[in-house]
């Protein structure tokens, strides 16, 4: 199970990594913005992506639109402070599979990861 | 300044500290910036644009900031560390992002965080902005939230951040 973390905050990536490791996922790649993620995603071939929205250089929604042109299947969970209904709808339209609003507890993130992977497995 | 905006910042701060630092924050009476003494050795700054234009500054004395970073990261980082600024920036980002999401306005954008570290520095606000300070007290120590909001005119991009100067 390969997981890619895309967030401009090293602190958030560290927290997410620790939560993923508790779930038994140790193959983790980090990217600091959408551009960085796009340059790494083909080589890393993630099974799951956790994606921030507001980032420098390339934001999460721009990354997602570009990524979905090549890969419609890999689950993506948006992890962001953006919680307005219009933003959530925009993210779903762009191809996000689930949504976590910051600040989040480890339990919430773990729960969203599990339900996302189960849904995608059932749909495959 | 709209009292709703101040309330949203208080709720957002309680939420961020409660969820990410397992800490409860108490709040003093908000007042005009300048009339309330606040020590700012470390500032996390976020710009707003759109229906609400301006900036919010999370200002902390060094001792508070050091303890906040340790609570948030689970390990201590010195003020010269990249991780220290990153943690303060992310806390500012979560507070402001959460506050703006509760404004019921579909058109407010926030900038990426900027962090200033320097003993008792000043953060200069735009002259046409209304500035309010909310005094806060966490188990990690006192800090403040300074909100400067310009009249409702929309601007084209996020980032109307104030300028910081050591002082």
C-alpha cells in the first residue's frame, strides 16, 4: 500500500505519516505542493493520495484536475481547511473521493482512509 | 467590525487548539489594536481577499510559541528551525481557514501563511483597515489574534498581508 502525502506543511505531513504508520502503512511519499506531486506521482504509483487544497506553486484542485486526466481510479482524499459547501462540491466534481476538514483528529482521518479504501475496493 | 467575524475567530481558535493541541483557550475582551498590549516575538500572518479583504495575525511571545509548537508537533523545535515556522504557519492557516469557512460567504480566499520571528516586532496594518485584537490565554501561555479588515471591496487575489518590522 503506497500513500502519497501532498501538503505544503511539513508538520501536517509528519502528523499524517504518524497516523498512517499506526494503520500499518509505511510506504509513504511526500510532496510539498501540486507541482511536486505531479512530478513524483508516475514513478511512485500511489494507491491513495491525501491532498491539501491551498498550497504555493500549484494548489490541490489544479493538481487533482491534471491527475484525473491520466488516472481516474486512484482514491484521493482532500485534507483542507476549506469546508464551504461550494468548495466541497468543486472538489467532488474534480474527482475527489472523500473529504477531511482541518483541524482533524487521528480517529477522523483513520476512519476516512478506511471507508475510502473500502468503497474503492467494492467498486473495483 | 462585524461581531460575527470576531466570534468566528474565537470559535476557530477553540477548535484548532482543542483538536490539534488538546488545549482549552480562554479569551479576553476584544478591543482596538493598540489599546490592548500584546507581545509579538512570533507572528503567523494570513491574508484574506474577496468578500472580506485584510489579514489576521496570530501573535505570540517566544515562550508561548515554543510551547505551542511542542504541543502541536509532539517534540520541541527551536525558533531557528524550519519546523518551528512551519508549525506556527499551519496553526495560523487552520485558525483563519476555519474562521473564513464559517463566514457563510462563498467568496473569501486566504493566502499561504507567512511567519515572522523577531523580538517584540511590530506588524504594520494598512491605514484604511479596521483593526481588532482578541486577547487569548492557552495552557501554553498568552497570545493574541489581530484582525485587520478593509471595507468590503473585493480584491483580485489573496495576500493583502501587513508588513512586519523588528522593533
